[in-house]
C-alpha cells in the first residue's frame, strides 16, 4: 500500500461547483413527513399489467362505444400521460436546485406513478382501438370527427409543453406546486367520481388505484406547500392566483368542458366532443353527466379556494362555475403547468 500524501501547506480546496448543478451530492432531510410518504409510495406500488385485462373484451362493446372509450382515454392522456415527462423534468430541476432529498424522491415517485397511469391509457386503447389515439384510418364521419378532435387536442397539449419546459426553471417551488396541487386535486376528484360511476370491473379497479395514487400526490403537494406558503411575497401570490385560473382553464377539458380563452379549437370541436363523450358514457366507462361534472369540479375548486385563502392567496374568478374571485388576464400557454 502506498503512503498517504499530505501536501505541504494543506489540501487544495476543490473548485466550487457552478450552480444550478446536481453536484455536489448530498441527502438533506428537512421534512420527515415527506420522507415517510416516499417510503409508503414504494410499498403501495401496483402494476397496471396485473389488472384483469381479460375482462376488457372488445366484443362486449359496439364499435361506437369502443370509439368513445378510446376517445376518452385519448383526452385523459393529454393530461395524465404527460405526467411522466412533466415530473421527470421537475425531478431533474429539484436536483439542480438542491431541494431537500425527500422532495426529489417524492417527485420521482410521482413520475413512477404517472408512468403507470400512462400505461393504463395505452393498454386500454390498444385493446379496444388498435392504433389509437392517432395511428389509424377513420371509416366514417364519427370516426373522422374523433380522429380530428384528438389531433386538435394534442396540438394544444403541444403548446403547453413548450411553455412548461421554459416555465419549470423560471418558477419557484410554491408556484410550481400550487399548480401541481391543483392538478392532483382535479385528478383525485375525477377518478373518485369515475370509480363510483363505472360498473366495469377493469375500469373500476383502474380508477380506484389511480385515484389512490392521485390522493397521495395531493398529500405530497400539500406537505410541500405548507412549508413553502408562509412568507410569500405579494408578487408570488398574484402569480399563484393566475396559475389557479390557468389550471382551471386547462384541466376543465377532462373534468368538464373547455372554457373560452385558451384552447385553440375548430368550431365543431365541442359539439363533436359531446357526441363522443356520450358514446363513452353509454359504454359504461363511468363518465359523469355534464351537471355532475360541473358540481364535482365546483366542489374541488372550492376546496382549493379554502386552502389558498388560508395563506392570503387570492382566488381567481371562475364565472363558469359561479365562483367569484379576482379577475385574471387571458391565459397563455406559458401559464399552463398543472398535470395529473
Ligand atoms: Fe398525479
Ligand atoms: Fe396521474
């Protein structure tokens, strides 16, 4: 063995790592509760491949019902299936900004869960409408309408993605996480509603499991926010107010119906969307009625309002749901952060 070398005059200090950077490595724990949630996320992990897929048989549905189900999952995928990429990027961001270790690990666990939710969209569509969402040739007007609507939907998803990639490094944790919190609140509301609405064993089990994950994501967001919200500046607070409105505008597409103002859609999109949603409803997917959706969404928004107002954050006006609040300027794609 060689001998230890101690330089004359002492060891040379390594150059400081320019930040943001994932180095130097460290595992700082400030919030034990987050560390505990992360541990629990590992033991409650489930495998979408283990759902009773044999019970999802194309022949149990009419062609229009299958189209409706594929359409609904394609719409869901605009939100839920963007989760892995969104949270993977947020995870890298958390490493680069040296957030405490449980924050990084919780982001990672959300990424993992969202990959499962994406797989549910993928598997359902593959069983009922091979080639879906877009790699198939429509044979009649209903199918052409579905194919075209999905194309327009993903056009809007693409606009938000470009904005998000720029926004994620721009926004601080409280802003980012208020938006995520809203997405998780929306998601847990949606899946709870659908789990009780569907009579189908595969969808019932899928929605229950996804709903449980989304509740855990919501818990992660709330734990982070309880730490981050105290002491926000007025500037950040008003940014959050705007984010809440953006979240409503974006998430309404899957929770209810898209409001005016953000979505770039052809005039026939909404009437055709309604027809296709009715097909999914008719197939027993558990899609709630327009009024039930509005009521669920209103309750979820009211819950968010109660939470943020506790921290002195103004809630935006949501005239679409008869919720009053602060007026917010038109929403741009760069404002859109929330996902499931
Ligand atoms: Fe989620
Ligand atoms: Fe999800």
